C-alpha cells in the first residue's frame, strides 16, 4: 500500500488552519490558514512545494473556504486523499478517544457545545462543510479533552455540590490532550523507554498553557479544568484566581459577567501583568531593557508553572522526565531555566549549554549531569491528529 495522505482541519469561529500530512514524510506537504472568514477581507494563505501563496476569498464562509482548500490538498496529495481529521476542542465525557464521524458523533459533539460555546460550534461548522463537500471521504474527530478522560475521579472532581457534576457536567476536563500525548510518546521513544511503563511531567507552553502528569501512556492530571482558563498564567488568560473574584468585582465595581469573562480571558495573563504584550518574545526583549512589567510577568509565569509542575508530581509514582513544548517551551531557554530553578525539591537542574541549544525545533535532553531528565520536545498536534485518523480508516 502506498503512503496515505490525511488533511487535518482546525476550524475557529472565523478561521481554518489546515495541513496535509503524508504518513511517510516528516514535513507537511501543504499547510495554511484561511482567516477573517465571513468578512470582505477573508484571505487564504498556504505553503506547498512551490512556495508560499495568498489569495483574497472575499466574503467566503467556512464552506466556501474549504471548497478552495480541498483542490489544493488533492493536488498536493497527487489526487490521493485518504481521509480528513478534524480537531474538536471539547468531547465532554462522551469521547475518550478519536472517533469516525457519523450522525451519532455529530449529535454528541453538538451536545457538548454548552461546555465550549466558542469552540465546538465552530468545529462543527467545519465538519459539516467538509462532510457536504467530501461525503465519500472518511472523516475523524480528534478531541483536545479525550486524552485526559483517564484522570481518576479525585483529580477531575471539583469540591462543589454533586448535582452540578451529575446534572450539568461541572468537572475538570483538561485540554491540549493531543499535544501532551504526542510529546510524552515522543519522549519515550527518544529515551528508549516503554511508553506503557513511563512517567512524565509535561508543560505545553504556547498562547494557551497547561501541564499534565502522564503515567504509562495515560493522563492522570492536568492543570486546565472545565474550561481552558484554569491553571497556569497564559498569553491573555489569568489562569487560577480566587473563585470569589467574580463576586468581588461585581459587588465593588458593578462589573457584568461578560466584562469579567473578557478581562480574565483576553486582558490578563502575560498581557495583564506586563501591561505590554501577550507575546513572550516581546516580553523577553523588554526584560532585557529593564522593563519592570515584563520582568514581573516572566517571574510570575515561571513561578506559577513550577508550582503547577510540583503539584502534578503528586500523580506520579516516579519521574522519568519533565518535557517542555509549545512555542515558549520549545524556544525559550530563559523560561525553562527560571522555571527549573524553582524545582530544586524535585532535584531538577539544567545544563545551560544544552538548554541554549534546544530552540527552533531542536529536540533533546537539557538536564545537568546526574539530575532527572528534562527534555525539549517540539509538539506536532497535526501529525497526532493525522495518526489518529489513519488508525480509524476502514481497512
Ligand atoms: P504557540 O501558541 O505554541 O504558537 O506559542 C506562541 C508563544 O510562543 C508566544 O508567546 C510566542 O512569543 C512564543 N515564542 C515563540 N518563539 C519564541 C522565542 N524564540 N522565545 C520566546 N518565546 C517564543
């Protein structure tokens, strides 16, 4: 059988990210982004063997954009497209792994929309458009939450009245599961350990950030919760705050729920602390220039990250290694170094020369000799989605 091609689609409310993955090739054969969908400025950008291109797709919606993306994918796949993998943010308790999309799956994804009102409807829009355009192709949904469905109940329950869990699904779900799984698996390969008998702490640090404890290939705990706001300091998200903050702001400042949601999700995190930017590169540069807000934002980010990793340690019987990934985790020796400095209790220490070398896609071990493993492992959520899709294709 020749190597198969999978198109991976990630639909946001006004954007579609896509990548074509050939199972035998390490790099994407085609990748791109359709953005500002539904507006006169809608644009499609893509990169293939011929280089980079952009075109205006004025007023295009998800379906129109996909009808333009598909011929590009078919051409890049030499006419041999075998399936489509869709990223879906929330699978609730229904989805513990990826699934072939049929009518029942569509209904179950729609039923979890209350848990992810911004994301799931957009994901569904993309799936429905793709099903209409390519009814003959097998299509698979891969969920950000599914990997964390193995968490034990003591890790996923909140200490709130039981009825909120039983009747309304109020519990911790966790996100970035595709990434935590990909990097923990890759780390096991790199270290020649059996994934099914390995224990990892993982830190996915991008615009969204989360930690996880992965034991024998199963997530045992993670820092995000009911929504992706819980846990670490992120680009514009606050992470953990006192749950009474909502009431306090409503009572003292008269803020509405919408204002508080907006502040915690879009105006907080690195941006809120620094008063400057949500972008770690910009903050590192400003810190070099002595900017107090940027310096503080970085210190809080690293301390809170270390605190979360130490807490995740409760879920591990032993530590085979700590893994850094995501745009920040893969590219920032400073953040890795400041974070590990808070983890002396776990006996972690870095070799700063190795740490400085692991940037721009370079994977490897960065711990000091005689200390537990610390690895930088570039994530590849698209490839993991393609692998999950391939695994479900009819034989
Ligand atoms: P992601 O969401 O995984 O694409 O990650 C985005 C984050 O990675 C942003 O905060 C970027 O500033 C950060 N990032 C990318 N490259 C670097 C770098 N060289 N140094 C520090 N942060 C970086």
